[in-house]
C-alpha cells in the first residue's frame, strides 16, 4: 500500500494574477490532479498562494517538483510534509470563488490570515494547521460529502497475552480525563496502571527483568485497550509507552495498533505518551519509526516534558502532536516566576510548531487559573477528576 502524505506549501506569484489567469490555472490543475489522484485545497490572496496537496508520496512529490520550477511561483516554502491516515479534502475539487470581507468574517478563524496585509508566505507549521482547522469547522466543510462513520465492533474481543509474565494477571487500569476547559469537554482519558484491587502497582515494576519488560509493556497497553473498549471508550485514549529500548519500538507500536483493531477502537483515537527520560537509544531512529505509523493515524505526546535542552531537542526531532508538562513545572506555578517564564517560552515554541500543551497534575484552583490566563486550556489533574478504577470519571471542575 502506497504511503499517503500531505504537503503544505506557500509561495508568491511572479506577476499580478487576474481572474482569467486563475481560471486557466484551475482548469489545468483539475485535469492533472485527477490523473495523479491528488486532492487538496488552494488559496490565493494578494499575490500569495497557500496549498495543501494530498496523495501518494510519489505523486505529491512529483507535482511539488514541477511547482518548484513553475515560473508563476517564487519564494516557494515547504511548511509541512508528513504522512496522513486519510485525506482531509478527499471530496474537494478546485474552485474559483471570490469572497468579500463580510464573507471572510463568516469563516471563523480565517479572516485572521488576510488581516492587515498578512501574507501566506509568513505562515509557519502551527499557523498553517490552525488555518486548516478553520476550514474544517467552517461552512466550507459543507462542500465535503459526509463520510460513513467508523462502526464499533459488537462486543469485546479477548486480548491474547501470549508469553505474558506472571505479573500480567495482577494488573488492571484506572482512567483520568484530559479536558478542554474552553470547550467544556473531555478530549481523552489516560490509562493508569493499577493492581486488580486498585492498589498501587509501582512497587511491582522493579521486579520485572529487562528480558520481560517488552512483553510486560506490550501486554499492559493491550489490557488498557481491552478495558477501555469494554467500558465504552467515549473519547481518545492516552497510553503510556514504556518500551525502554528504541530497538523495541516498532514491535511495541505494531502490537498496540493490532490490539486497538481487535477491540474496535479507531487507530486515530490512540495517543502514545512517550516519557522523554526513559527511552534509551537513538531518538532520530525512534522518530523515523513514529513517522511511519503516523500514516495510520497514530499520535504521539511527550510526557513529563521538562525545560532542559534535551526536551527541546526532542521537540525538533520527534515533532509530537502534544506535550504534557512536567509536574515539577506545574506545581505552584502561580507563585513561581521562573517556571512561568519557562512555560511561556515553551508555549511560543509549541504554537510555532502546531503542538498542543497539556497542563498535567493540576491540583489547585490557583494553578488552574494561571494556565487558563496563559491560554493553555488542556488540563489534567485531581482538581478536574481523580483517576477512577475501571471507570471513565466525569470532570468535576470546569
């Protein structure tokens, strides 16, 4: 199966384009894109292009190479090139619609990109993703035919735990919500390992040998997925990725996706939480492995994200979908100026890269309010809801 990717770029025109020029461009592009099975969108405003190309890697890169040498384009800048699970604009065709300022205002979030003479060539990855989000939520989305919803499989399939260690039979999971307090909704539940009677399982972990660890890690996620499916998972599911060696990452991820499929959980609802301090091996190689699986919908979060140089380097290499701030940064942040400065710096970086931030382990009203004031609205912690054993607890503080 060919890898499906999208490539997002911006450019400037080499001459002022009139309506007739745009119509001619569209007519040619429609025919060529149909042959290559490429979909996407093209925006043009005041001499700037912003385009999303979706298709197989070979087809998209061949088209992009032609665009680079097209004498109608200059200042061509690649914003994002990455695998995708499915086409976002699969039902779209290129059209030519002139919008006035009033109509632009109706597309919530879009007018920002035209305001005050802003050029598309100034867009970074973070703003590009926000622009696409505005299209997905706005009235333009009505041009896309409704796709069939993913059907949940009837019942729960038992997860096979072949070669499981003796510890596997002792575990279960509690679940804690991650909420978007701005939208007043739970976006995900994190699966937290527990004993069969909800006891702390951390004292057993040191007993597990290095030889057993990969099987233990793999089996834990399989049980978490099975439990979540049995309980009727209502949102995304965050799973701790405990494989300690990069060399084990591929098999660990593959087994997780297979467990999700067996239990009728869509792969794009799975988020792997990677502990930046516990992964041993070449992080560049790990990033390459993760990139392969993004094409089937897998998402990644860096857990316990700190303020060190290693953390920022991992952002550059891994390009996660989100990060969860280290508890040492979160605790008492409302009274700690140094931590506040660190979070503001991390927030700017993540905004530029299109990465969401989760404030984790938020336990006080003061911490909660500080993050809200800074525009960080994804919150997890006992203030919102404590972990509930084999349950999906409702948030208590929104």
